[in-house]
């Protein structure tokens, strides 16, 4: 009986490291397969900038966190694209409005040197080194 117990103890000491090794390799393989779709997202997300906000992240149809994260990221990109378009349109409209309102020889009302369009016509002018009319 003692010999059988010693043999089984020796067998267990050999099998435990082998089972742990197989379990670690299996866990590594399984986790790498599960996270593989997410490995492509950072490179795509890094390539998206202000100039190409219309580009979107591919959404894997896995029904898990990766799918929800990709969908959320695309929603954020869509809102950001809309905001950038609005800012660009506002800037273009304001630029056109300012160009029509003030002649090239007069400074705008809030010129940094302190002169305003009304003051300029009453004789108060910017120093020549601080403001020059556009020609």
C-alpha cells in the first residue's frame, strides 16, 4: 500500500506541472483568439484625424465588449465630424461677413492696438508699426 501511494505521489508531482503548462498555453491561445479583432482597431483609430473624420472603425459582429466599444467609438466620431463641420461653416460665414463689412483699409472694431472703426474716422489711429492696411 505504501508503494502505491509513493508511486501516485510521484505521478502527481510530474502531472501537476504538465497540466498547468497545458492550461497556460490553452489560456494564452484562447485569449489571443478572443482579442484578435481588437488588435486592428487601434491602428485604424490612430489613422483617423481632423482631415478624415468620415473614416470609421470596423465593427466586429461578436456581440461582446469589442462590438459595443467599436459602435460607441463610431458614434463619437460621427458627433465629432458634425461639430467640426459646424465650426468650419461658422468660420467661413464669419470670415465672409467680416470681409463684406469692413474695407481693407480700416481695422476691424476690436483691433488689438485699441483703435476701432469709429475712432479711426475721428483721427485716432494705430501706430504704423502695429497696424498696416491690407493692400
